[in-house]
């Protein structure tokens, strides 16, 4: 009998790549998404498969799954600034009510659940690189608080279910990830830079570009997540690429990659924008025998070719969401 995995947020960037991985590994995949930020095009290649099914559902509502369930991967959440700054209430709900529902389902089904946390739980860190033992430096009432604190609550309720109800839980802290199926206009630095280069616009960086990020290619991230799910470790684990680069240097890499003749220009630094971000992956190496394999030059080339292949009107598409119904 094939094992069954439920993947929430399955039509999103990471969720869709997880669907691919679990299908490849021989699982029956139940994909769930309310399509607020997800896109059916990300999983349409799977729709005709015998062992893939899609449920259009909002996880902040009661989740009903017929039959046995072995694993749950909880990846339903807005993950880009353009989303969580526009829909802060929905962002908070999916990591609180949604996680509560997912954990309740895991308890009933006796399923192991992995929840997708983020490096944003570290806020604007005073410890560098960030280890899992660092508690973070987060502004709960700032513009990013809806996302940062939602994920911190997600970790807390996950551990509460593990300790109180003995639910098998895993927590991954995801650092900046990139690759095909990212939304071109989602506000994150990599698609923003590539989109601007393709449109012939100057590349806009915040501040002087001295803040740092560490970019992990999506196949590496998915492999680390898969290994964590099957491990015996219940505390949070960083999964990301420790190769650190300044935003200015990254912009220069994008200009070179795309052959664009534009320049980098500076905008005001957003409130609470992290000055540095780099994962300490010692735990992932020791516990999961995992470290990233795809170097940035290789991953960027693949990602750039993906964005170039998108329909021309995608380059100039503005993100629109029905926010009124979401915030009720």
C-alpha cells in the first residue's frame, strides 16, 4: 500500500515542488490549497495522475480527509512581503487556526506532521549566523509582525501538541529559497530583480544594499525537508544555503546574468528589514546528512530561463487579490 501525504499550500511555489518530490518517491498525494496566493498552473502536470488528488479548501476551516493519512506537510501561508503586508489577518489565521486544524487532524489520523516555519522567526538578528537556539529579535507590532509572529506561534502550538498529545511533529525553518514557479511580482528580491531586468527597468534595492541574504535552490530545500520529515528529530531545524551575499552584490550578479544595461538604484529601507541573514546548518548536516548541492550561479541560470519562458504579459502583471473577503 502506498503511504498517503497531505500537502497544504500545494499550489504554491514550495508546495508544488513538494508534490513533485512525494509523487516521485511513490506516495499518494492529497494536495490542498485555497488558491489565494497559489496557482493551479504549478500542479496541472500532476492532475491526471492516479495517485494525486486536489482539494480546493481553506485550512483555517475544518479539514476533513477520508481514509488513512501517514504524513502532513503544512505549507499553507502567504510567504512574500507583497502578500502578508496586504493580507495580514489571513496570514495570522493560516498559521494559527490553520495550524491548529492541521495538528488536530494529525492527532486523529495518528499522522506525522511537518510545519513550515521560516528564518523570519529570528527577526532582525543580533546573532550571526543564526542557530536554532537563537530566540530572535522580532517587533510584534511592526509591519512584518503579522508574518514573523504567526510563524513563532506556529512553532509554539506545534510543540504544545507534541508535548501534550504526543503528536509526531517536525519543524523546518526555511531560509530564502528560489527556483522555477516563483511568482514574478511577489515582492521578493530575486524575482523583483529579474523582473526589472527583463522589463528594462533599473534594479531597485533597499538602503545601500549592504544587508545580506543567503539563497537556497528549491531542489536542495525540498531534499532537506524530506529528510527532516523522515528523521526522529522534533526540534526546529534550519534548512538553507549558508553562502551569504549582500543585496548589492546580488543585484550585480543579476545584471551580469541577464545582460541588462540598467543600473542599481537605492530606495528607502523598509521598517524592520533584517540587516543580515545566514543559516547555521550544523544540525542539518549532523542529523540529516544534508547540505545544499546547487551553487548560486547554476540555480540562477535555471531560474532566469524559467522567468524568460513566461508569457510576455506576465512581466507586466500586477498582483491583485480579493482582500475584502479575506479580512472578514
